[in-house]
């Protein structure tokens, strides 16, 4: 069974311009997400304008990517909206912007009342873990998610994508 591409529920929302996931943000990361079992996956292509040192992905951009994949765990797996309350990051190795892609993985570790504990991982194209985080997300009731964030629900496309197909998107 392959991965299912998650449909961005905010695409036609007036004022939506998220740096991480809005496809129309001219300076954004343009992240797209897939559901793969219990995981949320993003295949992201580094660009030179996101670097800190020469050919090195900026640590702040790594944090954005990880925060975003963890946020999509809340949206899609918990079917609600939430905000980051706490984020702890471990940078293991520099992330080269010369790679054709990096893989981000997010998954739910647990819940404490209305706080979701979500793990995020960033892998190089060779599969090596380069950076990881734990995020605590304050999650909202369905009513608040609709009222404050316009979030109704998160769905996927019907078709399955292989890893190779997802890489080509």
C-alpha cells in the first residue's frame, strides 16, 4: 500500500499565506504532505535561498520544516487545529542544500489532555537522520478550530502514491 497525498484544506481560504505550506507564497517552502500509515511525510527540495552558510540549510528553516510536518500530524491525524506551545530540536549534522530532496516525518507520540506530543524527523536523501524535534501542540476543540482557523477536516486523495511517484511531484 502506498502513501496518500493530503489535500490542503486552506487552499481557497482568503488571506491564507503560510510560509510552510501555502503553494502560492512566493518566498515560502511550498511543503506538501502525504499520509503513510501513522506517519505524515513531506518530501522537500532544498533551495540555495534557504541556506545559512554556503550550501547549508539554515537551522531556522529546519525548525520551520519540522514544526510544519508536526502541525500536519495534528491537522490530519487528530482532525483539529492547534498551535505550537513548545519545540525542542536536536541538530545532528548539517543539511546540505545540494541534495535533491530531504524527507520529513512526523508522528503522534501521545496526548496529555489537549496537548499533543508530536515527533518530527528530518532525513537526508541518503536516509541519514540529520535533525529531530519534539513538539507540544495545544489543540483546539472542533468548534474553536472552525471558528479561529477555518479548519473543518483533512482528507486525502483517493489514489496511492509510490515513493518514486511522490518524488516526482
